[in-house]
């Protein structure tokens, strides 16, 4: 999923057809009426993420479990629910955000490296091209023995590196070619991960154009300051002190030296739209061309030539190797380094260019300081001309294919061109093999709930590529493709690390060998669905108007009233991310896609949290009540006696912008205690707009409620409006409850009363209740108890700890109405009655899996 910046905006998306197995988030400039998409997050974006847990009965859940007599250093509270029949335990200090004072204050430091000037190994490597399933955006690794540099940190970088065991903890510098979601979407998550590692955490230097100041300012609210203290921007600085500014060159197009040591020199050249004054450039329009130059290495010392010139082995050998001339021991001559040394090895040069538009291209063609790197026959070669070995192009296809860009490429002579931003974006060969393999197996076993991962057959892949457009010595980038810089004898492309394509048939063949009974199980599932289909009344799939028909096979005596005559295009729940803390091989971080088909869509959580994190205070039941009460008397949500009521309407709106979302405001990030005054006039415009969109989407209510996790942690209730059947019967609307990160608590139980579907976090297994309480998360049994006590019809468990890489530990006896969530699992509301039947098949599919802590894989990719 594309990174969504945490600013206030509603995302409008086109309606999705019911047959679409995997939802796409594509916005249109002019969306159709009555189609909306909004994002709602459930908790703070600070990490590590908290966990939830509930103890309903003191005699069965909390006190009698393992560790019931524990000696805990935290402040713990036991509270009674409204019916006084259940109790719950939680970490009060963590829930109130006061536990930070109990922890030693971390001071992430830059890593100190003892550099090796000779660098026996050096290369650049492609880390994700975005060409496969759009899991990643292009990033480039510059590798040395003792130093690492990454260019761009798009969303998915952590997961890609975890999958392929690229050690992110050794990264010293991160360079951004532009400041936008494509290049920096994964930066905040990466910084949080590095800051949380070890006793003190790690910090890196971040470089980028002046727009970087805005990004750093936005991240300050949830990333430790010490982690970003080494952030530096270059170019004309905007009015911001978020990042230290590098001294700008005399000309905007002159190179800016960012790093210069005995290992590498990295310079930046700014690209801006042609003919625009600096003051006219908008955030995100500044681009950067990076030049990486390795130093020249002295040639190899030849002792035979030294002996022939009368030198004895000893200190004079060392002096010659350090560039000094010495007197011969046997002959009356001076011996110079050139007499006994092989010719010097030229330092390789790599250029990374991101030219996003034709306007930037015009500026690129006019940069004079690049003349010293052009080596084609038309260039004026001099002794100072430098030979570029590799050019990595992050520029889009629309720019790369232009004649002017191609002519510019030819100026680098024999340099190897790697087109990292120009390739076939439609290829669907997953680069996250671990996740794709699990998804493919699930799809084979129960395709109705688990859509196919989008494999192409290997034959289709090989035959569909066709001739590759050759521009100079250009090749399309591939994931993990290397260009070796040292040893010099191996200078050039290295394809040995490129992942081999994986076809779905190959995955299924492996599954049959591993679990022979799986074929019979899959056949049983197919027969089950066929029998179910035949038992339904035979009706056409749609009427003449293209509207999908109701599902008559759902009977009243086995279903809640809201599912009577339900239609498949009423609701679909897609679990986009089902893991906790940080992205891993098998599970992405929490995100739930609510597909309302022709009426629009919503997101509940979006990675680290976005729009809802700013607004959900305004969607509590109290705020809605105030909205309804005050809306009848005036149009700004204030009472007639309020000083705000006397202001003009535009002044009221101006005050809203200045108090809640204006630059420099606190954005009310502190914990609002019960009884604190609420600025209803600030919330009113938002609620008025939201109410309108809810009605257009066929939703009766969207209510947030506080949960026990950390400050500003909320769950969400979605209620559909009533509908009328074909015979005029009024049918109640469905109800979805999303717990977010939480301990079980009375507010959550109350919100779940009569829920059609409860999506509840289940971070820990039942035996880890102590850890669940300490981190304010829930165990599997506690999550199920919440749903059972509230009478929820179906329970979907999600947000699993990394210690459960594929499937969590659970007790099947408690899960008669429950299912385990997996990434991209798709649950249609019409299939809710059969949802629990999936569980036994999951046990068979993962019977050989052991609950290993997947954080080991993550640490292997992160730590030294």
C-alpha cells in the first residue's frame, strides 16, 4: 500500500466491483457521486505498539492463570465492568503514557566505523524496484566493508530487507532523491525500528533537499528527537529549523559535497523545474542527482622490479608504496614509485539521477558541472575528465523515453545504465516470497476467503517480456541486482543474487509433498461450497439493472437479523495487515479495508496511523450527541451564549484551522481527561462533513471509544443503516467493531454488544497473560471472551506478535465463532455463517509450524 502522509485529507476512491479479489487504492480526480474512502487509525503511532488483554472472571482468567501470583513492578489496576460480573487487569502507567519515566532514557548514537580505504568489497545494489506487485518502491544500497549508504527509503523497505536478510542496522546514511511518499514513505518506520534496537538505539544521518525540513517537522511528534538530530538538508532552506541546513553553493546547480572520507565522496546536484524561481518551487518539486566517487587506489607493488633496481627488502619498500622516492641500495640511482608500482586503479563512479518531469530534464541538460563526467565522442575530453561506470536512473518512463533524455544518457559513453524507475509495472511476480507462499497455500485450500497472490506462470513471464528497449548499455533493474565496484577485476553487473521467479504450481507441488492430506482437504472444501451453492435457490446473479441479488440461502433461524437477505455487494472485510509492531516476512502491520463496493470504502488503521489519529477525538459518542443537540440551533456547533457564537462564520472556521491543524499547534496530542472542555466548534465542521459521507455510504454511525493501551488509543464502531427487503420488511443494519490495540475493558465490551463482526487484536497466546498486561495487549482467549460476553456473532483475531510467524497458538475449544486473520484475507458478509469452518483446515495447513519468534529474522536483518 502506498504511504499516506499524516495530514488531514479524505481519500475518495472509485467503487469496486464485487468480483475484485484484491482491492486497489486508486484515487480519481473526479470521483463518482456517493463514493468515499476515509482512513481511521486506532491508536498512537508510537512504537513499540502496545498489547491488549481481558480477564472476565477473576476465578478463571486473571488470578488462576500462570503467573497469577506475579510480582509486578508496574502499577496495575483491576476495574469492574458495568454489570459487575467481570474484571480486567492492565498497566495503568502505560495506558496513561507515564511509563516512559520508568525506562532509562535512550540516546541513539551514530555508529562509529573504522574505515578501510582499500575496501576489498564495494557495490551498489537495487533494493526493490516496484516492478512486481508494487510491494516496494526503488531504493539503492551503496555497500562498503565498513559503511553502508541507502538512497531512498520507500514504503516496504524494512519488509524487503527482512525477507532478503539485508542488514539495516549497518546503515550510516540515508539520502533522499526527492521528499515524497515514493522516496520517504518507509523512513519513519525505519527510524523507529533503529531507535528501539539495543540499549541505546541507533541513529543515522539523513540527507535531502530543503523539503526534508517539512518531513522532519512532521515526524517530530512521534519519533525521538535524538534519532533525527543528524538530519541535514541542502539547497535554499524554507522557513523551518527542523533540520540542519548544509551551506548552499554559489549556483543552485553546483555540486554540494555531503560526504568525503577515505572511502567515498558523495556529492549532490539540485534539480528544479526549469525557469522557476526558488520562491515558486512547491514542496516535493525539488529533485537531486547524486554522484558517488570512490578514490583512486595505488597500483600493486612489484618486489621483483624493486630488486632489479638494487633495493633490499625493508623500510624502503614501504616508503615507495606511500609515494616517496628512495635511493637504491646497490645502484647509484633514485628509485621512484612509478618504477616499482603497477598503474593506479581508477576509482569507480556511480551516478543516481531522479528526473521526475520534462521540466526537470531541461534543467538537467543545462548543468555545466556534469561536463567533466561526459566521455562520448562529442564531448571535449581532458585529463580531468572522469569516467562514470554506472548510472542508476530513478526517472519515470515518460521522461526516460524522451529523445533529449536518451541523448543525455549517451554522453556517458560506455557507462552501464540501470533503469530502476523504468520497467514493466504490470509483472506480478511477488518479491516477498515468504508472504506470497503462505497466501498461495491458503488460496489453494480455501479460495473463497483467501484470494490468489497474483502469480504469473513462469512460461507466461518468459514469453511476455519481449524485446527490451536498449538505450545505450541499459538494462531494467531487478531486485537485488548488483553492480560490483571493487575488486576492480570484477567491475560490472552481478545477477547472482536476483531472486528466482516462483510460480504458484511450484508452491502447490511443494505443499503436496509436505502435507499429502492437503489435496483431500482442498477437495472437501470445494465439495462443501458446491453443495452450498446447490442448496441455494436458483436465481440469476444479477437483474437487468446490474444490481446483485440477495442471498436467499441465509435463513432466519441461524443468523442475526442484520444478515437476513444480505447481498454480497453490501460489505467485504479485507485484512490488509495482521501483524504487530513492525513489518515482517509474513505479516504487514495493522490495516483493515472495509469495502462497501458501489458506496465507497474505509480504512481502519493504515500502517503507523494517519488521518484518524488526528480526528478520532471528535467521533466519540459524546461529540456526536453534542453535534445533534447543537446542530439544530446553529450552524457552527457553538451555543448562543458562547463567545464563539458571536464570531462570523469565516472567523469560526479560521479559528478551527488555527487551533487544531495549523502549523506549530500542539494538535491536542495530550491526553484529554474526563470532564475536560471540548472545543465543539472545532469538531463541528468535521462531524458535519463526516455525517454526510456516512449517509452516502449507507452507514448509520461511526463511533470511536477509548480503549486501554496508551494515550489516544481508540476502538471504532461502524453501524450500517437499516434496509428494506423486497417484501417491505425493515432489516437492521450490520455492526462492525474494531478493537485496535487494547487490553480488554468495559468500554470495549459495551461497544461490542450485538456486533455482527468483532475484529479484535490477539497479540499473545494465553500463557503470556503477564506480558499482555505489561504491554496493554490481549491474549487469544481474552479477545474471544470479549466477543462472547458481548454476544458478537463472529470474531476475527488479528495483530499477532512476531513470535507467531505464520499462525498463532490457540485453543480450538474456545473458537466456535472465531477465525484467525491472515494478510489479504477477504471476508464477504454473506459468508460469515461458514467463517468458523476455516479453522480446522488452517490447523492442517500449518501443522508442521512451530511458534518461533520471527523477530529473530528481523534482528538478523537489522543488527550487527
